[in-house]
């Protein structure tokens, strides 16, 4: 498998992870959403550590994913998508 194929597959997996997290977060009541996102962030850290990443790498990865997820949730909410696409 080529490096480009590996990169494309990894990109698809990361996008699927973000999409799944955003979807699940939006299904949570607003008062429980923050706790859900904190738990997911810890899962990201745990996953990186499990495959041999350093603590710094794990935290960096989790920070990037968390920021991406929160930004996407904000965008969806601002445009009405979380309420059935009333944008």
C-alpha cells in the first residue's frame, strides 16, 4: 500500500471519528454535552498512549481533535443544523 493510500485512509478515519463525536455530542442534552466531550477527549489520549505515543503527543492529538469537534458543533449550532437544518 502506498504512502498516499495510507494517508488517505488515515484522513478518512479521522474525519469519521470527528463526525461520529459531533453527532453523538449533538444528541446529548446541552447540560450533559460538556461532560461527554471531556470523556471523549480522555479517550483520544488513552488511544494514543495505547499505541505507544508519548503523553505530549497524546495531549496534542486530543487538543486538536477536541478543538475541531467543538468548532464544528459551534458551526452546526450557529447555522441551525442541530435543530434539523433551519438555517
